[in-house]
């Protein structure tokens, strides 16, 4: 038994020596006069090159997958940064557009002249009335700026209303749509005069002695008295004639849009012919007073 084990070890040793001798012979043939170090390196490359290629073939897809994940994460971060930057730019564009529109509006107001070159005060709408049903607006100028009760208020489109309460640095404007606001007007085409009364969302024109019809599209302007003459109020919406001998009624489309009021001009220095009849009228809900807590 011991003899067999000894023989087995001897045989294994012999085989190992033969393999080493074969490798050395191979190295010697490949060296072609080169040094033993060069031969060893080339041999190692020959032996391990297949292993390297196999390992590379296995790891290459894994590395590519990891790189792809890293690229996706980086792209997502860049996309989020670009989205935020785009939102900021859009906000800036909107702010610029809003400022540009406000500037254009202010320029139009500044270029606006009142009838008969009456002096004016430029003001801005601060807030609406105490509820959405109120036909009033507050402006940021008041008695300290020369504004008083009864002053007419206009914008670049036409008549807005008149001041019915004045405070030191603010004032309240009652719009032309208010049922308690009556305006003496004239049809520019027929020169017929009548009274225009607010009806919450429209205007009613009444001409008591109509010699001829008023037609759709005719421009209606103030005729003096409580308001300076020549201010555009609106255009006739429906053609109407005096068929009964008691005058005619029709509707007028206001020149102003109450939802878009911003900058306005207050005409100061005009003395209405019936100023003594112009007491402040409050036809809507009880007014809480000026926004700043001032007193009239």
C-alpha cells in the first residue's frame, strides 16, 4: 500500500516536471534570443489572455448597464434643472408682459386730454367695493391731490364714473352703471339729447323728444351739466324710433370695461351746473369706508 502511494506521488511529480519542461521549451522557442523576463511575460499573456477576454465579455454588459443608469440619473437631474429654469423664464416673461401692458396703459392715460383742456389727476384703481355687487371703485388719490366729490373720472376709452366720496389720499368712484347715476348725453350723429341711466350691467338711453331714429353704432357723448361735455360714453346697441310720441328708449354699449379698469384720470376744476344737487348717493350695500381708514 505504501509502495503504491509512493509510486503515485512520484508519478505526479514526474508529470508536473514534464509540464514545466514543456512550458520552458515553449518559452525558449518563442523568446528567439529574448530575455527570460520577456519570455515569461509573453507566456503569461498567452495563458491569461483567454481568461481576460472571457472576464471582459462577462463584465462589459454590467459596466455598460451601470453607466447607462448613471447617465439616466444625470439626464433626469439636467431635465429637472431645465424645467425649473424654463418655469422661471416663463414667470419673468409674464411679469415683463404685465409690466409692459401696465406701462402702455399708463402712457395712454398720460396722453389723454380732458375736454376743454381741463386739469386732471392720474390715479390707479386700488380695489373694488365691499362686494362684487358694488358698482364702485377706490382710487389711490384724494383730496390732498385736488380731488373732490362730483369730479368726473375717465380712462382712454371714455367715461368711467364720478367721485362720490373723497378722502385725504384716496377716493371712491361710482361707476356709470349705477342706477342712481344719470348722465345728460347727446347722439353725435343726430345731435339729439337725452338722459342715460345705469342698469347694473348696461345703460339705458331715453330721448323724450326724438325727431328721428337713433341707430345702432351711433356714438353717445356727454352733453354737459353734471359731466364735462364731449366725453365718449358708449355706442347705441339697438336702433330705435319714437313711434308713440312719448320719446324712445334704447340700450347703449358702454365704452369702458369695468373688469379691466386700472389707471384713470380724474377731471378736477370743472363746476357742474347743478352741483348743489350732487350729494353723495349710496345705492348699494353699506360702504365700510376708505381702505386706509381715513375720514372724508
